[in-house]
C-alpha cells in the first residue's frame, strides 16, 4: 500500500513512514489548491483525508480514498490497522521526507554526530540508518522505546 495524506494528517503520514509505508504528505509540496492537487495527482496511491467533502469528491472520481474519522493520531493508527496496515516499526523510510534509509558510511555517521553535537559514538552502541536526502541518522535508542510504548495503546 502506498499513500498520500492531506494536510490534516501530517502525524499519521509520519507514523506510516515509520511503519515502512511509502507515504507522501501534501504539506511537503508547494501547491495552491491542495484538493485539486490531491484529486488529480498520485492516483496510484491511496488518498487519506479528514475532509469529508474531499472524500466524497474523490469517491465520485473512483479514486481510492480512506476517510479518517479520528483527530488523535493513536486512533488514526488504529483505523489504519483495521485497513490492514502493519503497525510494526521498520527502519527503512525516513520519517521526515519518505526517502529510503540505508546504512551510513563512517564519515556520514561522524558528520551527523558532529553537526548534532552528539558526543557518544552511536556506531559503537547502535545499528544506524541514514537518510541521504535529509542527512539524518536513525538508531534504536530511547526515542524508539518511547514509540514502542506509545503503540501499545493502539486498539
């Protein structure tokens, strides 16, 4: 499943990326008419929306669309689970830009740690993943444990 989310679903888009789903977010594009953009582009993706009118317009155009009922991201994740989304954390997509992650070189890891002021050599303690586009490092530290704990509340 591949998705594109409307502006009201930015946090859900981030979580879908964390789960490994190729997910675009309309807020990452510079567009004037978001509804038209979402209706006319990326027809190979499932449109996710909280906008009932956009949902109805997309349905009339035979666009694959899911209306998300809830405001809270934990409830939105529960809704997506009911559509078959696997809610396990995967380290294969950047949560910021949706790019594919890869193992960093020693130089890339060192550059990020220096830029971010990270004193600890993360490479000695963790498996690392790198986003070439964002130049961001990911590892399974306390943030990961917090995400796992958060997901325990998904029904």
